C-alpha cells in the first residue's frame, strides 16, 4: 500500500482527527484528494491491520475513520461513511476492483474507491 514511504508534511492528519484505539495503526499517509475530500491510510508493520480516514475539507466535522484486523489476502479491507459524505472503501494493493467499479464505485487511488 502507498503507506510504505517516508512521511512528509502532507501526511499530517488534521488536529481534530484521532484514532482512539491504541491497538490500531496510527502512522497515516496521505493517499489522494478527490472532490474536496482527503483520504489517508495506515497499516500495521505486519500488514494485518489497516485504517482509512476520510476527511472532507469543507465539512471537517464530518470526517470518518474505519479500521480492520486480520488482513490475510487481496481484498476489501474496510468501508466507511458519514451522513452527507461519500462512502469509501480501502482495498489491498493488487485487489481486482472491476466488480466494484461495475457496481458504481469509482476508483480514486489504487487503494481507495468512492461510492455515493
């Protein structure tokens, strides 16, 4: 996943975004910005846990985060959404997203698909 690169300033989560669960990954990387929404992801060192943050720039109080455990293969990792904001799916690198895209999901990054 794109989180395996050196961190820089664009990776800083907004101050109001926090992962309250200390057992989940917390070293986030910025993935992409699309339609005024910034997407960040983190992954554990052993690649078995991952999280996504969906941060709407113009509605910052409507951010959402989702995490998943026991990732063992190429697949959908987690789906998150917030009322009034697009739903997002975090997927593993290399996951075949054609079925999701045929169902109306839009790929905005190798690891992120967006629905309505």
